[in-house]
């Protein structure tokens, strides 16, 4: 049996975390972090996630800062980051992509869209890792 990919979900709202865990939990090992510092700790661990779903609006270190830190670190720079946030302005999306995110999904989100984009970016990462 193939091991399920690990997806890290970063959001300070417990309700958002539980919805995503419910949505993805059958297909992936879903781990959660309620702040940027914990997200970086998990990403830099001996068992890093294959993909990160990252909220922008969090107290302390916001999602943009987390993404910036991930992409600056050789250990985590190749982990795909998908922003999943209420910030839906085109300038917010542009900033997310400029920081290295592979996708940007606005809340409220469509569950089939989230599942499809997570699956797509994980497949792309696995194909890239095989090269």
C-alpha cells in the first residue's frame, strides 16, 4: 500500500481547519498548524508535508511571511504552497504568486475545487521529483 501524501493546513481558525481536515482526510494525511511559527516547524521537520494549504490572515506571522520563509529555505523551497484565504483582491493573488505560491484559492471555497487543485499540485510535485 502506498503511503498517503502529507498535507499541512495552516489557519488560525479551528472551524476552517476542521472543514479542510474533513474534506481531505480520506485521501491524505492532514496535519494542522494554527500559526506560522508552528507551520515552519512542521515543514522543516524530518517528515515534511508534500503540500501546504496556507491562510494569509493570521496573528503574528502572516501567510505571506510564512511563504517567504519557506521559499528562502533550501529544505522547504520545493514544497508547493496553495494560499486558501479570504483575501481575494488581484493584488493579493499577485503577491502570493510572486512569493512562490503555486495556486491561490479564495474563501469561501468550493470543496471540489480544493480537492482538484490539491490533487493536481501533488501530482505535479511527484512528477517533478521523479525528474
